[in-house]
């Protein structure tokens, strides 16, 4: 015959008690728990979730440690447009990454994550890409993107054929130099730890055997122009959304005969001859391509993006104009969201 063993419970003042052994709650799976007839105050251990739970009268609530709200970011500014006639490629928007151990812009080290608080409003800005160019105009720089206190700088516009506008603009990544017969221009400088420099253009030939420089990309510099247009600098890959995606490529340089290609990650191709260069891809911060001969137009820069990743114990709210086409997504023990319009965010546990 088995012996009934009991814990010794000592009663103290008011409702305080002591138990000489550890208290072991009755264990149930989630399916078994949901089959119970429960009343407010019931407490169990849920073996499916690996945590104690209590019933509040309408639903089961989990009792467990909540991790800190550590938020990783990928912030990319708007890309610049390419110059119009014989224009340099637009520079990609500045690229700032704090996820895992991934490379940040200009092939720099991963940035620090942010330790944030629930029920606090944080501002998000998603920079627009630089508008496309026509006539004889340099490329338009992209607009900054930011989250909380972290800002990525908009890409630098590409130069163009006019002697006073050959040089590319500086930015997150620099714009490529424009070109002219026997002309020489310098690419714009990229921002340290955000993007590469634009390619230069130095030509000893005459039209059509001349080409402009490619715009800088997140991972490095645009190629120089010469007989052909320079290629845009390549972008960088990140798996912050659960799969590897390359973004922030520079725009290709325009040319009279052979234009440069856009950098990986969405950079727009330059144009050869008279026509419209390709725009940078939206929500990648990529630069637009440079235009070719007379009457060409420079491609617009791609809009930027802000991507945030955080523990799945938290839920994000978007307001004040912030939008996400896909909404909050789950990847393993984390959630992430891609934000495509400026506004505000906050978290709740």
C-alpha cells in the first residue's frame, strides 16, 4: 500500500504561509488546458509554451521573463538621381545596419542595437529618392532616412556634361562624375560607414566614345568612366527579414555608345545615346542611372526604407503616417517590420 506524502505548511500572520518543498503546478499541454472548465485565478504549468499561466476570467495569460526590447535596424536613405546629359550615376542612400554581425555601409562593422522602452513613441523617417532630371541638370540628391536618433544620409546626385557641373555630389554614397569631350570630372564622396564614392570620368576621346562615372553603392565605389560609362557600386545584402536581400546599389554612368550598368541591389542602368536612364528600385535606396546624349534624362533615385527587428514578445504599432505594406512578420524568435512611409512607432509587451 502506497504512503501518502504531504508537504508541511506553516501558517504565519495574516495570509502568509511557508512550504518546505518547491511548489509544483499541475502540468497541461495547450490542448489539455483549453479543455478545462476554468475560473479566474486558476494557475497551471503549460508544457507546450514552457511557462506558468493563469486564467483571468476570460483568457489564459503567460507568466515568464520578458526579454529587453533590443531593436536591430537597417536604415537606408533615398538614392540620388543620375545627371541628365552624359550624366554620372546617382549615389545610393546611406546604409546603416545593426543586425547580427552583418556588414554596414562602406563595408564597415555592424552598428550597435538600440535598447528601447515600451509605450514610448519613436519617430521614423523614410527618405524619398531624388527626382529624375532633364535638360542640362545635375542629379538630385536623395533624402535622409532615420529612426530614433540614427540617421542615414541621402545619396549624392550625378554630374553632367556642362563644364561647371561635371563633378558628382557627395552624399550617403557619392554621385558619379559627368563627362564631356576631353573632359575630366570627379566623383562625389560617400559618407564614412554609410557608402562608397562616385566614379570619376576622364576622357581623351570625343563623342560618342565617352562615358560618365558610376554612382557609389553601399558596399563600395562606383567605377570610373572613360570610353564607356562606369558601373554603379554594388549594394549590400542583409537577412534582417529572414532571407538575404541586397539593397542600395549605385546608378550606372551614361555614355555616348556604351553605358554603365547599375550596381547590385537595385541601381538603375545608365543610358547610351538619347533616351531615359533607368530609375533606382523603390525601397532599396538605390541610385538612378545617368543619361546619355542630348535630350537624355537621368533616372530617379529609389526611395529609402527602415526595417526593424525585435523579440517576438513585443508587438509594434505604426501611426502618424507610418505604413508597412506587409505588416509585422515573425521569423523564429523575432519579429520584423519593413516601414515604407514616415511616421511614428511604439511597442507593447
